[in-house]
C-alpha cells in the first residue's frame, strides 16, 4: 500500500478508531439493555464464543460472522436445554466446519460444486493450465515442454538458474 502512495499508518489508525467506536457503541447498548454488567460478560468464554462465531461463519464475508453467531447461539441456547455437554457438541461442529469448509460456512456453501475440493482436497477445476510450452533462441532452447497447472487459491514460483528462461515464462 505504501508503494502505491497510501499512508498506511493513517489507514490503520482510522480503522482502529472506527472499530473502537463501534465496540464502544455496542458496549453502551449492552449495558443500556441489561441495566447491569457482570464481569462474566468479559470472560474468556464469551470472547471465545465470538471468535468461534467469526471463524465458523467465515471472516471473509459480511454474512459469515452473522451466520456463525447464529450457529453458536442456537447451540448455546436451545441445544443446551437437551444436551448437558453442549460445549463438546459445539467443538465437534467447529472441527467439522474447519475440516470440510476451512473458509467458513458462508463461503463453503456459496462455492460452486465444480470448484469444491474433490478427492484428496484438490479442487477439480484448475484456474490456469499450460501444456508443452517451448521457447528457443535460434537453435538454443530456453524452455522445452514446460507444463503448469495452478488450482484456485494456489501460488506457484518458477525457480531456476540464470539464463534458464524464467523471464520468458512470465504469465
């Protein structure tokens, strides 16, 4: 960002103040609604539930934390009436989400079936596929039969000695 001429420190400071403002507003509304605040409201369990809600729903989307909070609240308020160890069930749900939808519930459900991980966790459709690339300078081949397949979300690095044709392979 700073290479593009943006003041990174100012952007971070504005973001910090903005999030602190909304945190203060939510705290004031919490006290106003309940007319009382107990130290248990600031316990590690309450913080962990909020973090769990964001991770479960998906932090990359706006709807993700809302869906995650709904999942946590349903398990906390309704399932706890029937199951004594609801925390363990919440842990199982969290592990299920992390294993099968690592981006969260909302991005995991929004992904098209073609791009969902197939066997072995590898997405089925590649984002980029190159086959049998060749480049020569006169009679001297710089690249001969280079193939590349890049899946969505992957990054690839071309490594080789000087004069091996890395620059000619720029995509």
